[in-house]
C-alpha cells in the first residue's frame, strides 16, 4: 500500500509504485488557478521528507508568484543558472548524489524556449535519472509544470515523462492526448467524467510505466503529515 501524503485522494487506493522513490520526470499540467503551484509545493515537501539534496534548483518563468516565497531552495529566472546546474549534476562522483530540478512554466520565456530545444538539454532529459546515481542509489529528480499538454516543452521531453499530473483539460485535443498517454481509454473517460464533476483542484495521476494505473485525486492537504 502506497501512502501518498501529498494529496487527499477521493478513494484511498494503492498505486503500483511510489512515484517519488526513484528519479522521475514528473509533469504537472493545468491552467491558471488549477492548483499546479499547490501540488508542486506538496510534492516538494514529500520529496524533502525522503531525501537530502546535494544540488537543487527551482527555475521559473514567473518570479512574481507568492508561492516562491515559501520555498527553501535556490530560485532563478536565468537560463545560465539552469545550464550551470546541468553541468554540475553531470559531473562523475564516487558517492551517490541526490539532485532536484523544478521547471515552473518556463515555456513562456523565449530564452528558455531556445535552451530547451538544444541537444544538451535533450540529452540531460534522456539521462537525468543516471546523473548522481552510484550503485543504484541517487540520481536527479525533475518536476515540471505547463499550461497545456501539447505546449509542454519538446516532443522528446514529453516522451520521457514518467508521471503525469493533469488537471481537468478544457480542450478536446488535450483530452485526446491524455487518453493516448493513459493507454486505457475507458478507464480514462470514467476518471475524466469524475474530474469534470468535481472541477477545480481535481487532477488525474497517470503512471506511464504502468499505463493502466490511472488514478483520480481531489484536493490537497494544507501541511504534509510525515509518518
């Protein structure tokens, strides 16, 4: 039984694996006010409860968000800082290193758009879980947010996402894209119907390593209860 302290699920059911235990590329998709920042904050608290980070960086395209004032990690709007972070975590190490990178709505910045299209960034995304890993321990976790699924980074990036958190999509194309990711259209449609009824702050969790494991969650805890 997986205990997900970072959300309050509508039905408390086990996922096939804990999405936080291994280095993942996690994508949170939703419009303004959907609850992305709240979910990011809860995910970061849950990750901080599990790991001590050797390197951590929060990259944002919006430095006016009040949510940023609550974070206890370096925050930047500079593509250069992101490049430096990638260079640093790629350095070989004899001991396991635990690294965390958050990419918060950076697609709206022309500078970041140029950088995320470069081969160095693509190679980092393809191999992120290996950077810092020694004898099966350590690695680099990546959490990213986007306004829309189709507009989220490059196709290479989207293809390598392991865990999707999707707030209710308003566009038909978005729904079709999510159905393709889930691999289980009937289960997906049922979950999306529930999500539509609940509206704000309801989201789907899709584990791409087990596409039939589609879960529907509602709401968040104000504080993380670590037991």
